[in-house]
């Protein structure tokens, strides 16, 4: 059977109002937004969620044979053609082949792996830190 992995996610978090105990939901996008203010529907008081930086998805490979799980590990890596495109683009920005490879390999968010532009943006933002 074809194994599939998600290409996008819709994740929500439930919170409890510190003033009246009303519960409400915030999306992952909202909880990633700096200075996001949630206003309680019941008491109208504002509160601000602790920022959530990232969520890690761990796939269950436990019931595969060793050979299969090695294949699965290969699958989770960035597609080779996109990897090569990104390495080449970074070299045009003046990085050495080695620097470019390690930068591209450090992009560990599978949700951007189909998008070389996003990968390069992330690589460049890492070097500005
Ligand atoms: Zn409230």
C-alpha cells in the first residue's frame, strides 16, 4: 500500500481564560504570532498565549522491518533535486559548496522541503543570527 505523509497541518490548542475559566481555542498560526492577544468571549479580558515555536511530528516506524525503516529514513530527507537546487543557489550567494550543503541540511522542517525559495530564505535567515 502507498504510504502517505501530511503536506500541511491544521493544529489548534485549547486555553482556559485566567479570569473566568472560559475555555477557547487558538490556531497554531495564532500561537506562533508574537504579541498575539486573545480576548475572552465571556469576560472580554485579554490574555496572551506563550509563543509556541514549533511542533514535532514523529512518525511511527516501529512495526517496520529494518530494511523498510531505512527506506523510511531516506524518505524523510529533502528531495535530492530540491537539495541540489538550493545548494547551487546558495553558492551563487557566495557560500562554499560545504557551507551551502550544511546550511541546506540544517533546514529540518519537512513542510518547506518542496519549496526551494522557502528553504533558501531559512538558510539565509540562519546566517544572519
Ligand atoms: Zn474570561
